[in-house]
C-alpha cells in the first residue's frame, strides 16, 4: 500500500507523448520489454507502507484523512507542480528512469512529512530513512536499454517541462502484483 498523488490527465498525456519519442517509448512500441509503467499508473508516492492488513487499512485511512482535513486549514493548498526534468536510480540491471517535479517542493515535502508522521502515530511507519525525493517512475528498464540509449533518454528528460497542475487530492492505493501489476484506489481525499 502507498499514499500517492496522481497527475491529472493533461499532464499525463503530455508526458506520455514525450516518452513515446524516447528510446523507452520506441523500444516499447517495437515490442521490447523495458518495463515502461502504464500512464494510468503514473503517480508520485508520498508514503510507502508495504503489506498492510485490513486493520492497518482502516488506521491508514484515518491517518491520511486527518492530514487531508487539516492541510487546507493550515496551508494555502499545494502550489501548482510540473513534471519536469528526470533522472535515474541504479545502474545496469537495476536502472530505473523517472520524471522529476518542479514547483514548491518544500510544501510538497511538508505534506509527505505530515502523512508519514500521522502513519507512524498509528503504528504504520512508512519511512525507510531516505529523504523524500518527489519523482514519477517511468520505467524499470534495467539493462534492457544500452547505456547509450539510457544516456540519450536522460539528456532528453533533462529538457522536459510539462504543463503545471494543481495537487487536489491524496489517494490511498493498494498494489496487486498478480501477473500484470494493477492499482486499486482504496480511498481519496480532496486537498482543497
């Protein structure tokens, strides 16, 4: 399970069009399995919970609900964000390519911090000790792309800047790994 932000359809469509022109997109179109994530699953993870039983789901709903309720009263919302730039995690067989975010990342980091704090308070620690790095995973391409193809895609990603969009909801998601990965949106909360 995880707590996420999902970019709106115009931002997803713009990024999808851009990705189709990268080696990632060309390889996928040619039938090469570069493990490009489906655009409908593109999201920004604010908190990762792992496996959670039904009691934990209820506790997570309460924790995220408290943040979503308090956030608009304590803040002037979340300023518009933009999918822009990108990078990679890992090398060789563990290479992951991602799109970055631009905007008021300080406020987004605060939001993620409050969610993680509330989850920890109900016994659902979600932090792995790493700092929050807002990103949207595009592909787990491993070594299915050559190093030259990855370098070319990274150079293009550094030039990307999509449309701005407003963060307007938090979503609690359960990931199903049976065969083709699917996401079940358990609950969402408005942030406005």
